[in-house]
C-alpha cells in the first residue's frame, strides 16, 4: 500500500508528473488533480496528505484547507514571498514549500506531515472535563461567551495541534499568557515544558544571555557556562511576552532559532540545535515598528504566521460580570473567607467602568473589595472605581418613585431600579425574599428604604 496516500493538485502537467514520479519512487500512492473542483471529485478524507499549488484555475489551493477537514494540506507556491506563505498558514495549511522545490525538502515535508497526522489520530480525544478546558468547555479555563472570545477559542483549537508560530495581540492585562498556556496544553508538546519570558522585565544588557545562554568568560561576571531559556524550552513551547521590547541584536538571534532551529550562546562559536514552538505576544503595533525600523521586518513576518487577537475587557459585554463573579469565587477561596456576593450596584459599576488595565485590573479591584469588606456584600465603594460612579438619585419620597415607573427601563439608575422593584413586589414578598432577589442583606434593604423614604408597609 505504500507509505501513504497523497493527492497532488497542480495545473501544470510537467510539475504534476514530476512530483508524482518523485513520490511514487519513494513508495507513496499518488492521485493527481488539476484544480480544486477536480480534486473534490475524490474522497478527500481518504488521503494522508494533499499537496496543492497555491495558484490554480478557479479556486485557489487554500480552498482545500476547509474542504479537506482533517486531511493536512501542504501548499506549493512559485510566488515564494513570505507574505503568501504566511497567508496560507493563517488559513490552516500545515506547511508551505517554494517552487522550484528541492526534492529532499519536499520528501522531508511530506514524511513529517504524514507522521504528525498519524500521531494526532493515535491520541485519545480529550474529554470536556480535562485540565485544558473550563466547565464551559473553554481552553485552559479561559472565561468568556462573547462573540470575539468564541472566535478566539475556535482558532486556538484549530492552531494548537500544529507547529505554527503564533502571535497573540492584545492590550496589557487581557490574558495573553493564558492563551499561550491553552495553545501549549492542546499541542503535541504538552508533556514538555512551557517556558514563559517577559521580555520587558529583563534588562536589555542581560536579555541575550538570559534567552540564549552564555559561555564562561563571555563577559564580566560570566563565571560559568549557562544554558539559556530557549534551550530550557527544547522540545516544548517558548512564550515570549512583550516581544516588542526585544532589542534588535536579540531579534537577530531569535530569527536564527526560527529559520535554522539552532542557537549560539553568547561568547560561543558553535551552534546548538533546538526544537521549540514559539508563541509571542505584544500590546504594541509590530507592523508599524517594522516600518519604522525598530523591529525586524523579517522577524515580524516569521512571527505573524497565525495571529490571535484578545479583545479588551470593555468590548466583552456580559463577560465582565461573568469574570467578576469567577474572580470573586477565586479570591474568597484563596483568602479563606466565606462566600460573598456582588451587589447589583457594584455589578453596574463594574459593567460601566472602562477597565484600562483589563482583566488584571478587575482582579485587583475584586481582591481589594474582599479585603476591605466587613460583611458578605461587595459594594461599589469597595471596588475603588473612581470613573464609574453612578448617577446620584434625586428621589426623595415614594411619590417621586411612582413617577419613575413610567420612565424607559434602559435609562433607570440602580437607585431607580431598587425603588421600582420594591414598590412592585413588596406586597407579595417579605423582607427576606426582597433582599434575596435584590442580592443584598436585610440590613442593607432597611437602610435603603430609610434613605429613599419607602418604609415597609404595615401588615393588615
């Protein structure tokens, strides 16, 4: 049967027959097609690999990526620009190869791809309750239900099993390291180390030594030979956070890692082979930096094979309250305090705040509130969100409250909502039921009644 079944899709007969001869001589079973439409006449799932030209009559070769589902697609392009290769990888190609191709390079790419496919098929499908997913089925326990996050989860699941380099973009505090963790845990490297490096936290004079290691005597203070963090990640995943802060000299060394799979320690003349999957992250505009000469353009295109965007917290809608409740549960467990609730007013304050520090800022605010709280309720004043103060209630008496009942619901402040809810339900509920529905204590309910002039009606 041969080493595997391969579908070759190429509209140039000479190239197609040449590739068929090369593969059949090396014990592969080859089927030929000259367009995407012609290729789809076959059962694409029956092949171990599809090798397709990028430029084809009708649909481009990348159209086969979606149509083939689980069969990997290797893209050939005579337009051997890094840009077209990057675009192909972004769409899900397992690899690309430039035409005219070297026979040994083609055979190596084919063998590697087919062996990786066999490994993936041999692995058990992870269940929904594994450590890489949350109770909602999200990777690495990342919380989110909004459309941008669901798109992100889908892309993580698609790219994680591949060897593609990933660039994670997002503002500070959005959780880029969690995305790197999710990619690593769902990859074939999950049993090997994930080494995380914050490039902004290492002094510029030391970063090359920290990343790539150094030989004894390479510089003043180098009293012993030392392995770098890239070597520490050998076989696993290297996560470089804030990669935009990497000096140009270190960028050149990193490019060598990506292009040649090797490093050279500071002060050494010998290169060492390393096998790492790189995930990089930044809040900066690397494309602009590349145009300005502060970031290597060739490194930018090597990094930007697959781009994942993390939305800022202010654009995640109801995810904000989901995150607040999850972070509250996490914080109370960590501090060993009793179960706490977030008051309706605090939830509104949280949803209105712009969160320039994103999830990290929200976590800090929740932790602060838990520490300062004297009971089981998180109120807005405990959060310390100066820019999210609620409109002051101008209501003085029940008569004013009655007038508010005719206003548009979407314009109600939390004080207005409180008035409306109490007036509508106090005849059907006792104080305990009212407080529970409002998410506040009986004492808090009594204090608000007193302040707003709506005392509890006497029975009978």
